[in-house]
């Protein structure tokens, strides 16, 4: 079973509109972290936002917020007032804390977001 | 403040040749990760190191792939012999410490590998 599911392969959004990118996850670990990364056409991986499984409040970073619904195992990324520069691939990822070692991030397949003027 | 440094940025080689990808993690980071990105399979974790020790190499696709971390500031990923299906972007990433679920990964710029 996939640990991270992103159901939107691609999205077209008008500039200045808000965008919600979906992400659901699967884990039996009570302690985990959820991350969103942006990958523009240049290829680099840019960290956007982080949510811990025990965090009571939804994470926010500027125009980015994470809509965390723990019971539904959902961690959607919300981008407010979208800009042309937001056009990129967006990846949801999870890091589980079990085992005591340094586990890597498990990534979803990504959503290709295109902002239209 | 230098980030994760990978070299080369691009590599074009012929099938059967040995390929070595290099990575310098952020100073002070204890964990290092090698990922491969392809259109078909997305981002796959190949191997990760904690304090220079390989912890999990279950993502390494075949014996043709090997990775080393001789010291805290250098790691290599080697493919010998290379095959066209190895063509992908290979990312190196590091994070500050082990066991921290909240620690984000810092990625290098990646190496675009093309095996002809």
C-alpha cells in the first residue's frame, strides 16, 4: 500500500486564486512528520512547510498553510493568493519516527500545478 | 552558508561504464540520504547513512549500485556497470540528526544521469 497518496496529477489555477493540493497518508506510527516540498522546472527540491503529528495547530508559513486532519490522515497544502511563480511540482512526504534511526522521507507521486495569468 | 553540494550536475555516459556521483552534506548534519527520481517511479530512497554508517540500503535496486560515506563530509554513489534504465536524477540530502521525525531534509541540486 502506498504510504503517501496525491490524487491530483495536475492542476490548472487562475492567478490570485487559492489552491488546495491533496495529500493522504498511511502509517501506524503514532509519531510522524509531514512535509511539503516544491520542485520548480529547474529541478531543485525546496522545503515549504512541516506538520508534526502531535501539533495541535495547523502549520503556516507565509502564503502556505497545511490543513491537517489527523483522523482522516489528510495533510492538504493550501496556497493563498497564487502567483505565476508557484507553478511547479509539489510533493507531500512523511517521515516516521519508529525504529529510533534516521528514516528518510517517503514521497508521494506529486501534483503538477500550473498557475495561469 | 553552503547547502548540500552534488557533483557532477550532469553526467552522460555509455552503457557499461562506471559512474560515480558525489555529495558533500551540510556541515554538522548527521544523516545523509541518496534518492533517485524518475517519471515512472517518482522519488525513491536508495540508501541512508547515520553518522557515516549505512543504516538501510533496501532501496538500492541492484548489486550494481553501491554507496560509501568515508567521513562526515563526503559520500559517493557508484553504478558499475551502468545501464540505460539507470538514467534518472539522483539527489543527495542531509538532515541535522537521527531519529527526529520533524527534521526536514535539505536537498542538493541533483545529478542528471543519462546512460546511452
